[in-house]
C-alpha cells in the first residue's frame, strides 16, 4: 500500500492507494500546533491506523508546503512553525521504522498528473499551479526533479522580464512585493490573486477573479481588454519557461486553471514568445484537483 500525506498548515490528510494509484482510504486531522513532538506523533498515529487497517506497512510519502533541504536535511516549511527547521524525514523514519520521502506540494501535484494513465506517455510533464500564488513541478519519467537543494520548480519566484514590463507600461507597471522578500516575482502576477491584483492596479477597480471572468464572458469591454492583456502576460512568462524546459505536456492546476478560455488563447499567444522551431506543448487542465497532493505524495514511491 502507498500512503500519501498532504501536510498543510491547518489539516493533515493521509490517503492510501494501491499500486494503480486508486484511492482505498483516507483520513484527515487538524495539524497540531503546540509542539514538534505532537506534530510527529499525529503523523505516526495516522500511519499506524492505516497499517492496522490494511495489515501491512505502507510506504510513506509527504507533500509539504515548502521543501526538505537536501543539504541540511531540515524542513523549510515556514507556515508550519512547529516542524520548520526540523529533521522531519529522519525523525519520522526512526519512529515508523521505514524510509519516509517528502516533496514540495507543487511537485506532488505535477507527479500525480504525470502518473495519470493518459499522461504516462509523456516523458517530461510540467505542472503549473495558478492558485493563491504561482508554483511549478517538474517530472521526468515519473520522477520529480527537485534539484541540488530541493527547490527546483519554484517558478513563482522567477521575475518579470523585459517583455512583461513593456506590456505593463514600463515605469507605470505595478510592482508587487513577494512573500519571499523580493519584488516583481511571478507569484504575485500569474496566479488567481495576481489576476485580481493586476486588474485593480490597471483598471482601478477591485473585483474577484470570478467577477472579472463573468464580465469577460458577457463581453464587457474592460474585462475583455484585461483578459487579453493577461493572456499575453501569461504567454510571455510561460513562453520563457517553455524555452528553458521544453516539456512534452503542461498541466495547469489551481483556481485560475478553471478559466477555460486560457486553453484556447494561450496556444495561440505562445508561439510569438518561443524560438521559431519550438512547438507549443499540449496544455491540459489538471484532473485530480484537491486530491492531487495526497496522490502525488503516494507516487513518490512509484518507479517506471
Ligand atoms: Zn518571490
């Protein structure tokens, strides 16, 4: 049995999957916030309950909102204060008597999509999350590529380039500060939140993404202009990522990935931002939604 745990700031979910990644069971608890020890114990108990249910020792993969630094072995998960800067993998492995693996939750999202039966034919799958922020995950032949330290795919902290600034009006371009301490990171533009912040900065009105999209489909002029600009902005930014990575498949997740017009408009806008011989890869909507995190974490123990 493959266990995937989605470790969040408020909830921890364990789901058990068979070798075909079909969900067999799941349980969700509140994330303990009082001490590291109670956080570890809660995870150990979740795993032990699943072991008892299935009469075996399942593999344990974690999806975390951050990453485990491969050089120090310490978790860098600032929004789970009790476990931040702790050697979570060695501690859990000792308590559970088995290897424990962890990956960034965007990498787990991409891994879950890459292991979908229709997508397994693509050697390199790039997952992009347009949610509260912008994140990415890189999967080669069914394995996450997380890099030397473990931060590969942190695409939200790529910064605005020449063409993006030109599109936004040079010195009139809204420059947003990012949670990483830098500014003008894609995280605050190419995301559901960024969509709303940009609309407010450029059009002078505060609307939700849902309202802007409704106005766009109703043909309202301001929304149409804004969406066309946002598509161009996305093509500039994702075009650079395609130039660097040349993926076979891009899967979009997060709230803004439900904006269906993007799947029609992006493939048309992208070629202008790619090298002449480059091809726009297939761009699809994610299939697994909220369960992608646990499914991808479980897939950390699968090999092709
Ligand atoms: Zn940043």
